């Protein structure tokens, strides 16, 4: 755990923003004032740190890690677990979702995580403060954001601290391309789309056969019958309590083209107002706005689904582990490494996102309370909170995106391609780790602490779909999934990705500035986009959630298992596996950094270069 002075240092760094003179953005052009945001975070961190009791029990372990069967001090080990069970408790949820830590050890762990979070967020705050000030001062060059090109100008000589390399190549130039829009579902936002199963699923809306054949060469029903039809559904947003901004509640069809094999958009329905259905046969403005409207809905889904699917799942599974595994257990040590800062996000989310008048109310089509409720629903009943059924490849298989028994395979699937390399390398490292401590499946089955973890998760912790752990494969599976959730899954939807592509303007705003049109043939798409005050607030929020300053440091995913203290107290096989993982991630990072557009103008089948999962850029932990 972090020493008290380190926690205080993190707090002091955040507090330093209150002393910055002359850089606070004018309230008239920036509703999300960074100085106010810093003050809110200060108060959150201060409150938690001051609430840590002076007599918190010390659970720090400094010896060699070993499984209970090999520990010659079982009584001391059992006393340590009892100490944690007595002082690390399940408290009420914060910001929705599952239980949140309480008890004196729980509060101390929260304080440690918030202190570390304060240190991480400091350079982001500093960079955002400077960048936002510069961008606001240059408002005249954006020409009141009257055209789409004016939105592109927002990036000229701006955001140099929080977005040092600019948005992903192609994002500002190729966003009108249909392939750009569809391939976002297979890269930076891969969790909503699914393949429709012939003879099992049903079609949610129809489009005229002549229109479908002109676009795709086949009718809607033919595409469906051949397993070429895909669907993204955001209709559940139609009933959400609304903010002062606007959005639709789109659903849309995508298809695999029979000639090119490309994954392309077919039709988009708004499900609000006149409930218009759009295709590329409409005017260029209408079709572009339709894609933007679906992106607004996808932005909402992606952010709150990721909170439920990653943060809240690992949070509660880790809590069950804390209450059942000795600090001397190697699995506990590995989880402590992977779960760095995991408890910091929920209180931060409640403070700066969900409160009335906070950033969700300011930027999104629906209220902050809606966002919290939506997240909780995704966690509890929407599938996002499940563990075993959401394992990386199982979840993609269930949506027909890989290994589909019907229809052609996707020609390109960038998320799967990149995440697989990291996932498989982590799985290999974790298998070596587990097998170095357990000589057989029965050794896992007879580890009373591991069995207690599973029982606790399935019982008092109420973790959804937590697996039984009766063999080596089971233990490797759950550890690999935890590593996947805090890294490849999370950083695909959040962290640097928000600025790089997922909230890049003009194509991906968090909301519209006016209600969706009730008829077609609009004159100007820019009329529906957020204005400068909202734009700068959007950049501020995304910048605070990014971690560009971590690139090239020991906090990157490349160093996921590279904890010198931890490895020094484990065995040589684990240290060797950690070194191999680091070497493999270095090679993959070089591959990602070297990506260029091919002769066809594409990278991984996309008209933009996606670098979200560069292991030497993103954190090894869940961060924001």
C-alpha cells in the first residue's frame, strides 16, 4: 500500500491547481471549469484521506509468497485473513453498481487508490488547463463553428499537451467515409454490434427491397438468411430522462458486402420524433447526420457500459479476493498489482459525472442520474456485470463476431486482432505463474483460500457469473479475464481513446445541440453539433480521463507484471514469464507505432490508423 506521505503528495499535487493564476478558463466559454473540477476532486480525496482511522490494522506482507499448502505458519496466515474479513467490509454502492469497500481497511485502500489517482491525474490537469486556455483564446479562428471544417480547425495547433500527436490519422479527413463509421464498431467501440442469427433472431425494422438491393446487392431478408446482417441497438435510450442537450435512440443495420467483403452500414433508424430511417441513398448531409446520431447513442452506451463491464466487475471480484486470500498468497499479490487504483474511480465518477449539474448533465442528452442508473442496469441485468460469460473470446463468439457458424467471417476485426495479441501473451504469462505454484489441478482444488475466494464471490459478494475454480485452467481463466478487463477491454473504450477517435469532432459528439430533424434534406449538419462552450467542456472531460503522460513510463501495459518487489518474492519461472511478456509487448508496440496506410488507403481495413492498444502508451491498470 502507499505510504501516508505518498498519499499526501498526491493530494498536494491536485491541490496545487487552486494556486494557478491566470489560466482558469472564462466561465462564459467553458461551463466545465477546470479549477472548479480540481477543487471537487480535492474535496473528494481530502474527505477520504481524512476519514482513514489512525489505528488501521497493518496487513502488509513482506515475505516470500506461497500457497497455503506450503506455508509453515498456517495460524498466522489465518489470523491475517480474519483481520481483513473483520476490517474490509461490503458497503453500499458508490455511483451505482455492486457493493463498495467500507471498514477501516476498506477506507484505507480507497485512500491509497485516490492518492495514486491524484498523482496520475496531475499532468493531465496541468496539460488540459494550458490547452483549454489556448483553445478558448483562439475562438475567432473557428468561425463560430458554422461548418464541419470549422470543427476540424479546433485541432490546429491545439491540445498539444493532452493530445500531443493529434487524433488518429484519418480521423479528421476520412470521417465521412462509410467504412470509417462501420469499422468503428469493430475497433474503438466493439461492444454493441452483433451478428443476427438466421432462423433465431428477428428483424427490428424493415427497409424496402429495392433500396437494400441498390446498396448491398441483396434484400434485407437475403442478407439476414445468409448471416451477413449485423445489428446495433440503442432504443433503450429513448425513455431516459433528458438533459438540456439532445439525442436520438438509434438502431442500425450493418452488413458484409458480398463482393468486397467489407463491413458496411446499411440503414439507421432514429426511434424518436418522426422515426426516420436513413441510408446512403439519402442526401450526403442527411446520411452523415444519421451516422452522427448513432454515434451519439453509441458514445452514451460505450461510456456507461465500460464502467459496468470493467470497473465494477473487477472491483467486486477483487473485494471478494481481499476478504479470502492471505496477503502471503501469490494470487493475492498478482491481483494487488493488476488492481492498482481500482477503487478510485467510483467516487470520482459520482463527484464529477453523476451529480446534478455536473458534466453528464452539461454534455450528454440524458441526465447524470440517468447515466448512473443506466450503468447499474447494464451491470445487473444487461450482461455487462457477468464474469465467465464475458470472457474475451467467449463474449465475441456469443455475438457472432468470431468463429460464427453462419455467414462469412469478418475480413478485418481490429479490436480482436490487437486485443488477442495482448490477451494471449497475458494468458501465457499467467499460466506460467499459476503452474509454477500448482503442480496439478488437484492442488488448485485443495487450495482452501482459492476455494474460499470463489465461494465468497458467488455468495456474499454476489459477483455475477463468477466461475468455480477447480483446476489450473479455471484459475488461469479468471486471472486472465481480470487482466483483460483492466487493460485491453478498458483502454479500447476509454483512457486515451476518447481524444484519439471516440469523441473526435465533428463526427463523434456526446450530444446534439438541437432535436433530431423531423424531415429529411437538412441544409447544414453543423447546425446540429455542439457549440464552442460545450465543445471545450467535452475536450476538458476527455483530457482529464486520458493518460498521455504515462506513455513510455513504467506504468504502461508493457510493464503489467514488471513489479520488482513482487517478482523478487515469487519464483524464477514467474519472473521469466514476466520478462517474456514485456519483450512481446515491446515488439507489438513497435508494430502498432509503425502502422501506415496501405496502397488502398486503409490500415487494418479502416480509413484511419488505430493505435489505442499500444502497450507502451496505455496503462497496465484500469486508470480512469
